[in-house]
C-alpha cells in the first residue's frame, strides 16, 4: 500500500492513525489508495503492536433471561460510543464455563470484562483476571473488597415491593428467592424480611 501511494510505511501508519503530521495532499493520496485496494485494518495486528484489542466481554448467566438482552444492548451501545466492540458469553452460571470463556478471551487479547453472571465463580474468575482493573462485576456484590462493581439497592427494592402489596390490602406476602450463594438474592430476602416485620404482615418464603 505504501508503494502504491508513493510514500513510506510510516506515513501510511500516520494516516491510518489520523495523525496531524501529514499534509492534506499526502493524506488524500493515501486514503485514495486505501479505498482502491479495499484495505481493512487488522485488529489482531493492531492488538499485537498496541497491546489493546478495543474489545470487551460481557458474561451473562442465561441470554434467554429477558433481563440480559436489554443489558447487552445497553452495554453494546455505550461500548460502541467509546470505540469498543463487545462479545457476549453465556456462562449458564457454571464456574467451568466462566473460566473457559475468560481463558480464551484473555488469549485473544480482550481488554476487559463485565461480569453479570451470578454463578459462584468469583474466586476462580479473579484468579484468571489478575489485573482487577480489567473486570467489573454487575448485578452482584463481590466478596473481594478491591474489585469494582455496580449493583442495585436490593434491600430497598424488596422493601418497596412489600410496601406496594401491603398498600393494596395484602397481609400475607410471599417471596420466591434465588440461590443462597447469590449476594443479590440474600440482600433481597433481607429487605423482604425487614419490611414484613416493620409492617407487621406475614412472610412466606420459597426457594426459586
């Protein structure tokens, strides 16, 4: 491509990176050759040079769960605005599946992970992603204190739901919870019990 444009390889590189130290005439000539040759930059080659793939991975429990497609859409939109691509990985809440995905993605140079799966895999995941700046847990509160996470106020949300039912005259409130090892499930149950106790109504709990 440099030969076809009559410039050096470094000049082509500067044009591809939108550097300012290239004249408009040279830039136009290189761009014309790029279009004529149908050149597409290699993400793999760029990652080898820069150490960044500009790709992030979103790990989810079950993509069939209606919560996750909307989450994936929102994450993808924000990633695209920042110039990143996104891969979605379905872990089925399996420690083995999470570990296999993360190993493969690290080998492929993925820059970071958003971990929205609720499986009991935190310890194994953090063994693999040693640089904890590269991972954010979503919808779960990790036990490790030096890991970033984003969660809703599960206790408050459960209390709001109980109050909503009590305000409509219900006095015996049921709760179908998630697995006991999931922090968000435990927090919702705590909020549920606190609200039913404060409001003086009966609480019935069943495992989900």
